[in-house]
């Protein structure tokens, strides 16, 4: 698939969905520890998100890296904005910055009390 088509598909995914996680595996069955960690953070926060399994499509697996200019998977997008990979998301979650960003962007958190 030409890169332009791949980028169009990614752009459509990240703009039509509030929260998108490009990951290895699915949110139900992550297939790498880094993807599992980010999925678990989103699940703990009760965020409604779309997961895209890069293992199912080599074009997307490479395309997302080129699109974001970020070399690793997973990659988290919120309201079309690239947030980062596992380490960044983990640090933002631990500091409360992720929760604040999600709330500021109008994403509902369903955190169990």
C-alpha cells in the first residue's frame, strides 16, 4: 500500500476516534509487555479507546512509525494528537498528567473508587 494511503488511514483513525492505541495485540489480548502496560493504564482509567493491532498489518506497523516519526510501538493518540509510547504514558499516568489531559480534552474517566 502506498505511504499516502497508509497515512490517510491513520489520520482517519486518530481523528475519528477520541483515543487510539496502536499496539501489538488487542486491548483484550496484548502481545507485548509495553502494549499491555499502556492498555492496562487506559483500562484502569476506564477510558473508551480504539486499539489497532499492528501485528495484523505490516503497512500499518511501519506506517504508524513513519506517521509519528516515533520508532516504537505502542503509540497513544488523544483527539488526533500523538502523546507518546509506553514510558511517556506511564510517566504521565504516575504524575496525574495523563488523567488531567484526558479530562481537559473532554474524555470521560470511569475510575473505580
